[in-house]
């Protein structure tokens, strides 16, 4: 696989697939620019070599062609500020104007193309569309780890039209760090899994049972475990059809000698709202009209003690509904414990993308852990052992 450091971009027009699928508020302001800032070293290396950059990305999931809400033009100014140079914009990713702008791009310049998903051909992995895109540059760089699990035109199919396919810094770091966790973890190795559904995490949990010393389970999915064990969960989240699976996982953990740790208490609410009435109850004793929305104080203590003694930590998924400030305590406390293990116990800590990445960034701890992944689904699939089309296209 060609990497950025072994490739000289002087005089080249690099067509770079980035994942600029960032959250925007209703004023089209970026609320988390992690994915943009992550790609800056890739762009700067190419410019420094004397090359130019043509950036292509999707944003959201537009269904019917061009939509104001999903236009990448909203990213031009913030990206220009971060890069410290005026980024040019093509209001279509293919066609005459994109070709002309790409052709007249000079070394040191950056051009951002309009949303690839304004063409349905992108998600279909259309070969003709991929070939049209490929004409814009003479070397393809893939730095879109967050979209590497998609076999789309710009993420994978396009590779066949380039002699030179180069792995970007983000892509490289993601793969190296995921491999480090999966194959070279120092012990004790603790995985802490959260989020709403067991079904999203089952394959990863099963794989981790062969690797970890401690598996901590928190977040919405714990209630399915509790119910399966005969406890009362009131109106908490439940995947009824996954109860047998939950019991199977408990048995497997035991068989493999993995220390499986679940919440011992929960912060419950009488409605799904930040302003609901709250009370802390023991696991399995949630009253009829209540639902668990966060882990409780004894659980925080229990999880924290394990994390602080760990040498390798993988965290994926929040401990509760952290979007409600009154139920963010558990998730924030875990973020603090991961930081403490990283700084004081020299642990290697990898934070899975998506919600856990937002949680750690919102808490201001993003640069105090070892690595925050830019991938949500892509990281999960990579860690499950699947081949990612975006990575395979570089090989
Ligand atoms: C993501 O945020 O998951 C990636 O950008 C991929 O987007 P998608 O899930 O809409 O394919
Ligand atoms: Mg996704």
C-alpha cells in the first residue's frame, strides 16, 4: 500500500476522498469539526510537496439530488479558516465546471467539490460515474476512513482508474490504532461498550471476548441483559428478541474467563426528558413507570476502578442519554476515568467514533486520550474483522 510519506506530490493533482460528513446545526454551522481537522495534515503534506488538492466527500444522506441542507458549500469558509488559505468550490462534483476548475488548479491550491451523493450513482458504486470523477486528478488519495465500509463510487470503485492509489494519514492512523488494540494490547485490556442496542454491537462483543480481560457493558443495551436475568426494567429500552443472546453472551464470557461487568445501579426518569423526575435505583429494581437513562453512582465507582487499573482501553458507546445534561454524568465520568488511565497509568485508549467521540470531545477530553476514531460504523466493521472496501481499494 502506498502511503503519503513515500509519495512525492510535486506537480500532481491529488483527488482526495475525505469524510466531511460532519454535523451541522440549523444555521449550517459545524458542531463537531473533528473529521475536518483530522484531514489537515494530509492536505498540508500534499501542498507542501508542490501538489494541489481536489477534495470530494458526501454530507448526510440526500435522497433527491441537490439540497441546500446537504451542500458542501457550507464547509468552504470553516475549511478555509482551518487551512489558512481560501478554498475554491465547484458547485457540482462532475461536469464542465468541475473539470475546468480542476484543470486550472495551481500547485498549492485546494478545490472542494459539491456533495457526491447528489448523484445516486455514488452510493450505487456506478463505474461510469467513478470514471468521470477520476478524470479530475492524476493520483487518488483515500483518507475517508469513516466511509471505508461503503463500496461507493468515490470510496472504492474509483481505485481501478488510478495507477497511483495512496493511503491518507487519517486512514493510516485508524488502521494502525485498531490493529494495536486488536493484536498488541497490553494487559489488563478493558473494553467498555455502551449505546442503545445489543444488535449493533453483538459481532464486536463476540470478537472481543477472545481478546479482553474485562468487558464492561453500559448504556441502553444493559436493560435487555437485566430483563433476561429476571430483573425489572420498567419502561427502559428493551430488545425482547435479543434476551436469549444476552444470556448466551454472559455464558460465553464465563467460559472464556472474561470478567463481565454490568451496572449495579441506574439513574431512572419518569419520562424520556431532561426535566423528568429522577431517582437512583438498584439494577433490576426499576419501578413500572420509570426508565433507566444513565448509570448510577455505585456503577460509576465500579467502572472507574476497573478502567483506572487498565493498560489498554477500548470505549464504544455512551453510558446513558448524554444529550440530556441531567443524564450525562455517567458518560462524562467514564470519559474522565479513561483520561486518568491514559495520563496516570500510561494506558493506550482508543475511543470509537460516533457518539462516544462526540461525548469525549464535548467534555473537552478529545486530546487527552490516545486516539479518537473518526469512524462510527466503519470502525465497528473493521474491528469485527470485516474487509472494508475503502481499505481494500488501496491495496
Ligand atoms: C458516517 O458518518 O457514518 C459516514 O460518513 C458514512 O455515512 P453513511 O452512514 O451515511 O454511509
Ligand atoms: Mg453511518
